């Protein structure tokens, strides 16, 4: 990997079988329970969950308003792996310049995300890897991904 790119890896052992955890990535109502860091809710998750499909998700907070992004699925191996490319967009799913929503000019675009699911004795080892160009917001990306996955773990536990 080039030094200009950074890989962020977050893993959690989720107290649920793979089949259950998988639905939290593939069912809109379940994505809405966890998508976004701690201060955000997810008012919208329009999923087109298939290779070549594009999902539109929105996270919202009183301080930052609505922030939309798309997930363009490049590979799906049922119950094992999801790969997608994430980008900031407007509410219609059209790409935007991150500066227009208050992000720095080097805000990463085309964030490659790989989610893997591994059965571990009735539980799931969930690993999310994001590869992105280096950006001054990298520390916030690491914090945000950790918080988001913690919300997912809690949501699954409340199921």
C-alpha cells in the first residue's frame, strides 16, 4: 500500500450468529439503528444491496445536520464479505465536493470498505477495513468508525 493511503481496521466480537449480524448491513431498518458515530442518528437507509448496486444512507446530528453518502457495492459474498466504495453525496445520491459541507479539501473520496463476518462459536468476528487517501481528518475517521461499530454491537445486543 502506498504511503499516501491509510488503512483503518476495526474488529469486534459480536454476541450473535453471522446470519443476525449480516442483517444489520443488509436490512434498511437495521442499518438505521447503528449507522454513524455516537452523536448521529440514521434517518435514511435506502439499500440496493447487490453487486453493482448503490445504497444511499444519511446520518444526522443537531450540530452537523444531514450528511449523505453512498455505498457502491463491488463484491458481495453472502454471510462472509461485503465490499463497497463510500462517498459523500447530496440527498439524491449525487457526488459532492466535501468542502461544500464544511469538510477539508483533502477529505477522502472513494473510501474502499471491506466488511468480513467470521463465525466464532455462535458469535461473529466482525472486521471493517477502510482504505483511504491520507487526510487531515484521519484521526476523526478512526474515532468515527470505532464509535459506529460500537453502536452496531449494541444494536445487535438489543435485538
